């Protein structure tokens, strides 16, 4: 009886781990590679990743190929005699110059991408993201040069929250949105953003260090109390992009997902207007009450 209970607990933990792995990159079944994302930053990062991957593959094939040939052709049973020389200037120059060239070939485009990612100038809107234990606050500070009062908290959705409680008797496999299992992936209030708009994010935290990470945007940014970090994104395609807090921030670190709904600028403007109307009617407190 006790063993059965332990097995059930382990099963639930494995399922939760599988759920959070799904959440990390919002992948397709059997997707092994990283996402190409929906921003130029993401596709540049993907390109760099592929470049480095193929350099590693070529190095691996050459190194292990030479090693394999040496092991087979020059084995002791064939009468191979070890060489006695200990120094070869030509070999040392070759094995120094080639790695230096490879590192420069990787560092040059990577540095260019880092500079590109850091350039938040000419943004058309600003979103302030604040991490709390264990939720996100989103404030649309301005849009197309006008300040806005949109300010809301985004938490784990109610269905997942009820299901995750110990002894809830609810099955994580039953938490679904359409044909997708969205256990621990949905939030009550997603962040709505316009496509084709350069969005500047200012990111901070109200208690401990969190990190705001939506893989499809191509970057991850630390949310640190007392520090305002910046990042930006121009989202190319409408869609639902999921993410997670990516810095261990306490017991509910795994329960503060991120959902970005990217919509056309027209739809975004309608949403913004409805949010502004709601926020003037009912001012939300700036510091959200913590959940027990
Ligand atoms: Cu966190």
C-alpha cells in the first residue's frame, strides 16, 4: 500500500517534470533542435546555434575518425611501434591556428548578434515586466508615444493550480486546451502584444531574482530586484508563445508560466483600449497579495 503510494508520487513527479520540459520550449513531439522562434533575434540565435553545431560535428567526425583509424591500423597485434619524438613545431602551429580561426569565426557573428540584441532604440512601445513569488506583473508603460495605464498580474491558471495541489485527485493529463496538454502552461491573464512592432521590455523583480524567458522571442532576461534590465522583440507572426520563469526563485518557481498572445496591431489596440477602460473603472493594487 505504502509502496503503491510512493510509486504514484514518483509518477506524478515524472509527469510534472515532463510537463515543465514541454513548457521550456513549447516544442513539437520529437522536436530535438531548438526553436527557430518568431523574431529576428531568435532566427539569428538559431543560425548561430546551427553554425556552432556543424563546426562541432565536423571536428567530432575528424577527431574520432582519425582516432578510430589509428586504433585499428596501428594496433599492437599488427606490430605497430610507438613513435619516440616529443616535439613538432609545425603540428603545434596547426593545432593553435585552426582553433583560433574557428573561435573567431564563431565569436564574430555572435558578438554582432549580441550588439543587435542590446539595441533597444527606436522602440514603439515599452512593457515593464516585474517578477514576484510567484507571478508576473505586466505594465504597458507606453504605446506609440502615448503612456498607458494597463497594469495587471499574470498567474498560473486556476485549473492547473487546483490540479497541482497534493491530494487534489485531479489528473494533470486532463488539463487541456484543445488537443494540447496545457498543465502548468496556461495563465489567467496572458500578455497581449502586437506583431510587427518593436517592443522594448524593462525587466525587474519585487522580491528575489526571477528570469523572464519566452524561447520563441530568442532571449532570456534576468529579473533582479533593484535592477532594471532591458531587452526587445519585434514579433513576426501572430500566435501563442509560452515561457517560464528561468531562475530558481522559491518553492513555486515551476508554477509561474508566461503566455504571450501576439496579435495584429489592430487587435492589440482594441485590447489595449478595453484594458484601459477596465483599469480606470477598477484600479488594481500595484503590489499583488501573495498566495498562501
Ligand atoms: Cu520566478
